[in-house]
C-alpha cells in the first residue's frame, strides 16, 4: 500500500528508511525504519502532525 500524497510529502527521508530483502529473486519490503525503531508487518506507524513513530502490535 502506498502512502497518501499528503503523508508522502511530509516524510523526511533522512529519518525514514525503507528496508528491502531479496526473496526468490524478487525484492520484498521487509520493514520501515523510523529513527531507531523498525516497523515490521503488523506494527502501526503513527503520524502526529510533526513526527512519525512506531507502535508494536
């Protein structure tokens, strides 16, 4: 799922990194690193108007 345009415009790519893995020759999104926290499948990435944070599920 792609982020909405209003959120994508606010992402600071210096603090957000997208982690990919190669699985059977295909590149798969493994997780998203926000500052020092890594969001994995099932976690929630929250945006409070200024910052992104990760909530564990």
